[in-house]
C-alpha cells in the first residue's frame, strides 16, 4: 500500500544519480528520519562494554572464573533477546502503517525505553538488577530498530528506498562503532560499570529529547501531509 503520492522535481526523472538522491532526502520532508536508527545504535553501543563488566565473575583473588562468566554472558544475551522480542511486539498493537506518525512515535518510545533502561543499569547494584534493566533497554532498542525502518519503508519512493535503507544501515554501523569505542576508552580511563552506564544515560537522554521535540512539533512522519487519512 502507499500512504501518499509525492512528486519530486529532481534533476532527472528516474532518480538514478547521487544528486537525485540527495535532492530527494532534502525535499521529501522526512530526511532526518534516516538518522533515527543510528541514534538507537549509538545509545545501545556501550552495552557490550558495560555488559562485559557486569558478567565477569572473579574469585577472591581477582582471577576471572571463566565458567561463571560464560554462564552469565549466555544469560545476558537471552535477556537481550527477550527484550528485543517484547518491545516491537507490544508496540505493534499501537501503530498503523497508514498513519506514519504512529510509526515514528513508536520508534521514539523505543528511545525513551532504552534511555530509562540505561538509568536503571546505572542504579544496578548487582547482576540480577542489571539483567532486568537490560530487558527494558533492549526492548527500546529493538522497538526503535523496527519502527524506524518501517517508517522509511512506508514513506519512501520505490526508486530511492534501497539507497535510503543502505545509508540507514551504514549510519547505524558507524554510530554503534563510535559509541562502543567511546565506552571502551572510558573503561580504559578507569570508569566503573555504573559510571559508564550514567554516561550512556546522559547521552541517550539528550538524543531522545531531540527526537521527542522533532516528533511533537510535527516533523518527519508526524507532518500532517503524511497523515491525511488520520481521523483519530
């Protein structure tokens, strides 16, 4: 299905050139949404570093107990998977593809959940608390991952969709690598696991606030022209 017809007076008719693609992103009205999944990726990037710090088990002499660490690591990824399944599944009941603003809103709600998850990880005194906080964080990440892409799929013209999704994935990879590297650097500098989680929370809060303003002011998929059939 198509939620709208958008005519772009681009330099060429088939959208084959780079200038066509850039013109489309600048003119379509939702170009910034291509950075939405990258934002989520930047927010969850420190998770591997922080997760490793929580899952490492040491004996009284400070030596790593590999069996305990392996067991905790497996349990962590199980909880991450549960969160990634729960988030999009629950939010799916509150979205409609013919109402793109609901898709963008769901992606933003995912960012909120991920941000709150980092706050609870910051407060985590032990591995059990960390696991349950991880469910919230990963449910938010999975939600934004899912609905940011669906938003682009619904709004984009067919001749540009492949390149839009390719750029989205490239930005995602770059964002995750950047935040993971930053987390590793801070770890090397001596920050403990809760301090790293606090840094991740602050960064997430700033980015989530930006996207909240973007959505509530009618930008991107929340613009009325993309929701002409919305009578709710």
